[in-house]
C-alpha cells in the first residue's frame, strides 16, 4: 500500500535489524515535542528506553511493527507499532504501555511526592482504557512516528490505514492515546475523541512552576474507532 500522493513509499513488517533506524526516526519525530522532552534526563536515557521497548515488542507475538520505506533510498520514513488485544489481555504486560505515543519507567524531574510526568500519564491512561475497553477485543495503537523530512506526504496516514484495514477485516475496535501532533491524522481515519487529559508541563519542568516558562499546557486525547463494514 502506498501513501496517498507518494508512490515512492511502501510498507513492510519491521524486524529487529531495523531497530537503530526505528530509534532514529522516533527521536527525530519527537525532538520538538515538549512532553517527550520532559520524560527523559537526556538522549541516552531516551534511546535506552526505545531500545528496551522495541525489543519487547518484537518478542511479543501480539505486536505488529510496520515500517514505511522510501523506494528510492531504502530509508525508513516512519513506523507504527500496534497490539492485538483479547478481552482478558492487559496493556501493562510485556511490551505494553510505552508512552511517548506510546513510555514506561521514570521521568526526568520528580516532584517531592514522587509523581513524574510518565507516572501521571500512565495512571490516567490505564484508568480511561479500562473504562472504555474492558471485555473487548481491540487493536491498541502504541506508536506512530514519521521522520520530520517525510511529514505531510501521507506516510502517517498510510501507516494508520494499514491497522484500520486489519481492524475492519476482523471487526475490531481501535483504541489510542494521541499526542497533539498526531490528532488530525487519527480524526481523518474515523477515530473519535472520547476523553482527554491536560497536564501543565511546568509542573515537571526544570525549576518547577516558578521556572517552567515556555512549557505550557499539553493535551493528550483518548480516541476510539469503531469497525467499519
């Protein structure tokens, strides 16, 4: 399947050999995302988390990791990871709940009470997911990233469509937590907003509320897509 308007791109299953390129694309895609910047002490910690996440996903048969490749260069332009969940499965098992469009673990700056940006996001995400998706079979969108140089050319849309086509073929719901940047792509794919979580990033920024100028509010959206016939 080719992205709209870009016959020079095609989709293939990714493999563990692709991990360095997948990490590169992920870090580039989130390089200017304020929430992602607050989740790690430095790029080494960020890269280590992605490595652990991808290894867990590739070893879990419930996950599908799909890459978008440039026919001209062979470079990976974007990728997505999704998880096929049954009624009794839990997101917090191996390879799951990996936020930054998917992250587990600790966060860059802790408050005195031990709360971190990631722990706060995870707590709310798990709560809402259980409310909406308990006792359902569905596909969980874990990660969607596109290299900044390839954005705006249908790569993200094609990656999302790969998953939604599978969902429609099998009559499955789709569920996700969207970053601000990806929200429009999911709306075009027939996802609906069913909730949101807004966080003041200054609370977790260096210097706290007093020194967190420029971080601002960040809204994550919970989205649901019904299967289409």
